[in-house]
C-alpha cells in the first residue's frame, strides 16, 4: 500500500495540532509534495546535514526544531540551510517540523520526557486555555418580564450546556436609572430617579450567536435601553500546554533522582547539572523539554520537589534557589527533547504499520562537542 505525504501530515497534525504552536513559531511542511508517496520516515530533534544524509529517497524527515525560523531570506545551495533543502529535494525527500505545537500537545514533548524518567503525569505545568468561543450573557430585566426574555434568548440558541437546554440562573435585585432629556422610558419619568425590582438573568451562548441573542433581548425586553453584559468565557484547560507535573512511584533522594536522569537521557558534553539538597526526598517533579527557565515561577508555585528542564541561566536559577525550595536539574536542550522522537515514531508506526518504515535518528545533534576533564587546567 502506498502512503502519501498528505496521509502522514494528517496524522501528525491530529497529534500535534498546528493551532497549538506559538505565534512566533514556524511548523508544518517545509519542502515536499503532499500528493507524492513517502517510503520512509526519519525522526530527529534537529534537521542537520548529517541527519538529512540518513533520510532515504522519497523519505520524510520529521524534525522537532524548525529549520527556517529566523532571518532566512535565501535557500541558495551555497548556504547551509539552503544546501540541506536542496539535498532533500534532490532525493525526492520532504521535511516537516512539529515544534511548540508538539511541546503543548497531549501527549507531547514533556510527556515523553516524563515517561523515560518514570514519572506519572498528573497535570500541565503551564496550561493553555481552550479557544474562547462561549459567551455569558448577564441581563437585567424587570421581574415581571424575566420569563419572556428567557424564552426569547432560549429561542435564539442560548442556554445550552452539554445535553441540557433552557439553562439559566437568576437572582433578584434593584435596578436604578435616571431618564434624561430625549429618553422615552417604559418605566419612570424623565428627570426622576427610578428604582425597579429586577432579575439578573444569566445564560451562556456560542459566541457566533451574539447577533441573534442581542436581537432577541431587544425584542423581548421592555426597556428602551436594555441593560446587559456580555463576557467571553475561557474554557477550562484540557490537558495541553507547556511542561508537565508528575510523581514518582516511590520517593528518591534528590541525588539518586539526578543519577536516574543521567542514566536515562542520552549522554552529552553538557551533562547533567543540579542544585539542591542531595538528601532531600523527591516525589513530585515538574519537567519541561527544551528551554524552560521562563517557567521557574510556575514550578515554584506547583508544589513540586524538583524541576527539570534545559538551558537554565545563572541569574534566573540563582534567584529561584534563593526564593524557592524547589531543586533544579539542568540538562542539554537536545537531550531533553530526544525522547519525543520515540513518541512520534511510535505514533506513526501504530498508524501505518508495515506500510511505512519509521526510524529514530541516533545521531547526536547537540551543538556542544568538546568536554574537558576537571583535572585539566
């Protein structure tokens, strides 16, 4: 059975929705024809020339980090990135990237990192709220007319929550207003303050129905100028976002957990650096694949014992340790994201089976390549 590139893209977009990507990011297809067949997939953190050399003819290179992100205005073969693209195109190969959308997806990059560390994921460290597409309408109406207004907004499509319709909430209160010159009040007179027993009626409605709901209110409400509020609601987080919070089956001394990190992640010259009490017990851990010092505050507020991420800088780490009891583990950026390659490969293998060979590139693309021993000057 022939697998088209478009088929693979559909699976990847479903697992790592492009809409989860940060606004500055560049994800998706970089080169390749979606209508052409794909004969293999190679998964890697970075698209480098060495990695591209492992991609077979009519293969797909699935990379985590974007190749074309900052300041690229040429893909001439004489440039490093242009040369890589030409290398792939000449082989009939394609390049696809899943970056911050793979970071935020569930499961995503940090889930893969948590899994190799033996953590059971319990929560998202920095959740992304779902798209705001629901309104809450708060309508102030005389008590005698409240039922008519409710019926009108229900007919316009408001008041649905899950498998229930005609949903609303009301409370009695007192409304006050002063009709000015030019007004034609249904209740009260111009120039005199009026107080009316009113109901506060609340209903929810899809944001796309704003026009219909407003028209229904104006038609059913007795006031010349109906009083109402419209609030756009954010849906509760649904398990997507950056970083994860997880727990160990049994507490470990911090130094032993650091040793586990060193054992399960691929070795790099960066190594594993840690800051904390070696003997302190570690049970709950926050992780963030890739650069995560922007989430130091979230980790401190999460009630975890340790936070593992990459690219921690001196001053943010120092300030965190002064203010927080959360221990820190700093690993190489590439190493923290490498477990995702297996996750993505497994996703594609499970979907396409033997019709599409999928491999994880074992070449280390961490940029640091020289490590001097401590005994050297």
